[in-house]
C-alpha cells in the first residue's frame, strides 16, 4: 500500500518525542512489503537541518518535498519508481548533496544521459549509484550539458539516422564525440575503465582487505530510525549561523563565562586554599558555614 506521509506519521514511525525537528540529523524510512511511501508532500518541511535521508524500497514516483532539506548530503532512493529527469531537477535545491543512490529506478535504466545530467547539476556529488564520480565524467558532463540545457531537459528526441556522407562531418564537429574519443585514448599514467573503477571502489569499501565479506548496498537499514545531532554539533551549527567559528577564540570563551561577585575568599577561608583563585580565576571560594 502506497502512503502519503505527514510530519506526524514520521514522528510516530521513528518514535520522535521532542518538538524541535531541526535537531534531527539522520532519518531512515525504508519501505516494507506491506507499506511503502508514495508521496512525501510537506512531511519534511520542518527537518531543515537533515543531513542523511534513506527512502529506499518505497514507491515514490516523484521526489517533490525533498527540496526542503537544503543541507542534505546523503540521499538513498534505491528501488523506487522515479522515471523522469525533469523530476530529478528538484535536487538542484540540495547543492550539498554528496552521495545519491537511484539504482533500480526507471530513470536510471531509460535515460541514457541521466548520470551525466546529475553530475553536471550537483557539483559536490562524489558518489552516484554506489560508484565514485570520476574526473572524466565531470569533463564529459560539462561538454554535454550547458546550464540552460540541464535546466530545460525534459525529453530526448529520437535521433535520425545520418547518411554515410553526413556522419563523418557530424562526428568531427561534435564536441562530445571528440571528448569521448580523447578519454578513450590510453593514458600511460593511469588508464582505468569502468571495471577498474568498480574494483577500486570495492577495495576502498573493504578497507583494502578483500578477504572481508562484501557489504550490502542499497540500504542496510531495515527499520525506521532517526538520529539527532549531538549537543556539540548543535552548538557548532548555531555558532555558524551567527557568523562565528568553532572553537571560539580564547578571549570570547573567557568573556562568555559567568561572572561572580564573590570571586575571592573571605578572611575566614582556609589559608591553604586562598591561593587557588589567583591561579585559577574560575574557582569560586565560599566560606564554610559554622556547624553548631
């Protein structure tokens, strides 16, 4: 059954007790056999500082609503029903996206330029469909798409078959063909094909130990889950919002300490402890009360 979810549905699903959804760092909502998400709606509007979102194995045909999470860095849409590049253009509102998984979606199978399109649109993308983004792909994406083309891409017209006389001239003036040919030339320093890149990615995931079992890709999270920012992370993000750096300069940390009126011990204080306020000003000396 495909669901149209709401903020309250997410709260119940991951058992969120607190009111401040800005504190949620990671959210995992994988679909199940009996229950799948079909429409996001406005359910993510209050998750403004979400960094990681797992919506794998659901029934999403559109990602409308994801654009509300402007700080998102990892997005898992593995095994959904997304079919158009035009819908993926919404990800332009998530410029910090570094990892994206769209495997087993119709768009990944039916759109020949979908990988180059996403690499061009998302400049910080480092990993797409469990494969690292290569420098050669970035160059090809820049050559194949201009910014206007990427923004307006909605449909691929069926190409007409050129005649034998027209084909050489078209290939000669086609920058994409020239780029592909240049990238295909063997490089004496490093010549990696797609199989080589896949092997290197696997070695990286295995921490250089291929004797370890290969990790499960797509989504390892089987149950709904939410993770909040730590108090240290919240403090750091709040300071960044105020234009301050973390850690604070020493003078600002001193000025932010609470001041105490009675910072020196009284005459009745223990003389052995009287020297400590001069060495450590933050220590407040309080006279011992007489017990009768």
